[in-house]
């Protein structure tokens, strides 16, 4: 919610789900995924094992209740309900935590896991490289970049960062004007090894990589795994930098946070890394669909006074179909369409359609055609099949996700 932009502190406590408590009607059908059997009677002493079996037992019984005991109840296929299940209730048992899952359980023994890349835990140091260029403030903390004081050497700075369990450090020698002998550390949970060349600066990080792999060929998986949960929590695909995209949005700092300005400091390559994007080629124009009150006779249509059209102002709604969104928006619901797919958005356009150049307020969502990412040379697949996620800073209203199709 970016509460910090409203002058509000982020709550320290996290809301926890508490299962509700219902009374258990007489004659309820009990299901226990752990110890039940679909050949049982379905009573509290002899519960069924699956929801599918319970639904079959409830067929033809008005106002039946299925009670799920604690645990994860896996549903391998759609449970069909019909008019024969009128007023059916499915509930947990008296405050127990029960959940339904369409996922398949994976039992991977500990012996199947093998180390793939386990770090040494030692410091890796690079001279002529700055971890904090553009983020450090002379003599002060700046978000996750902490001023550790003036130190006589890079080794002394590294020792200070180590004592404070920092993820990385940057030391400026006497030749760096304005930052003479200043030492900085970067907090572990906001650390990304994204450096810029800078004379007189030495930076380092602790090699904490801990990657393991397991052979799952014996599990008989025949389809792509589109999602993975571990102990009930969503797991994310391996990524660089490591971070949970569902939580990293909490850590936005800098100017105009409410409008998407500033910089994410956890789980993203920072702006200071100066990522280089390949300019998008000119795409064909989209089909412009515009609806006004004239298209809906007899319907009260908003006619708001204001300087701009769109979103109901002065009664016009506009979307673009195709164009720059033709290949970039693979949405199975909306398809390649949307307000921001238009080449003539109602809020204005600072983009020259002939030269394919913008002047600062381009509204159409133009995805870049590539990314200059030198570290991709280290990937075994040369980047093909990798996914790139980026957020649009400064007036940002969206994130984008691409799949790499080639490597030059």
C-alpha cells in the first residue's frame, strides 16, 4: 500500500488467519486426509479420506454438512456438485485449520538433495568498483546503505561491515572527493551485487550462496510445474537478485513514492546499476476503440468537467487493441488490449509516431526489445528461457515480465 508515502508507518505485526469455529450438525460427513478411508462410513470415528468421496455420500441428502478435519485436502479433479447437493455445507471442524489444494504433493527424500553451488562464507573483494555509487550520502545513512564511519583502509571497513553482519561494503580512499575514507555497509536483506566502476573505491560482499538441486525424475512428473508451495507458502523461481516479489514492493524508497518514483531496495537490481535496455522497434498501430454516450442511448453517461478525456471524463472511454501490445500482453482474459495500448491515449502523448521517439511523457506501454545483461554470459543456457521482471520507475503503474528468446 506504500503507506510511507502517506506519512504512515508500516505495521510491524502481520495479520494471521484464524480458522473459524462452527457447530457440527448431527449426521455430518467427516473427512480426514491423513487417516481416513474412502471405504469408511464417513462418521467422526470412521472418516472418509477425500472430498470427492464425501460429495458422493452427500448426494441426495438435503442440508448435508461435510466436515474437514485439520490438514491439506488434495483434490485431484473437479468435484462435481448438482441439484442433488442442495444446501450442502462444507466446513472445517471446530476451529481446526483445514485447506483444499489442487496441487500434487511431492515427497522428495533428503538424500536426493545435492549441493549445486554453496558459498564459502568468505568476503569477495573488488577494487575500482563501487557498490553504493549514486546511493551513498556523505557521512549519513541512506535507506539500506549505512554509513559506518571513517576508516583507515578497505580492510578496516570490511571488518566493520562484518561485525554488523552487512551484506556488502564500500570503502572510499583519500582520492574520492567528498567521501574521503568513508566506509559504507549495505544491509543483508537489501543487498544486491550491482556495482559501478569508480576509481578509489573498494567494494565487497560475503559469498552466501546456498543452492541445492534434487533429481525428481522418479516422481513421474509429465507436465510443467506452473507453481510450487512449500509448507503452504508460495515458492518463487530462482532469480537474481534473490527476493520475494510479493513482498519486495514494501521496500520502495526515494522521491515521489506514491507515484512509483524512487527505488526498490530489496529483491531488485537498483537504479544505480544503470541497466541498459534495447530500444523497442516501431510496431504497427493498434486498432483504436472509443466508446461515448452516443453508443449507449438511454444510459446515464458520466459527463465530468475537466481538462482531459478518458476514464469517463467528458464521456469517452478509449482502448487500443494490438500495436505495441500485440506480443507483449499475453493475457488470456484481456488479450492484447488496454487503455495503455492506445497510440492516442486521452491523457496525452509525448511520442512522435514517425521518429519513434518520446520526450518524457510517453503514455503508450512500449516494452523494450532486449536487455544488456553481461552476467548472462555465465548462464548455462545463455539466457534462453530465462525470465526478466522489471518495474517502471517514475510514474510507474505496472511491472513487466519477459521470457528471453535469444542471446547475442
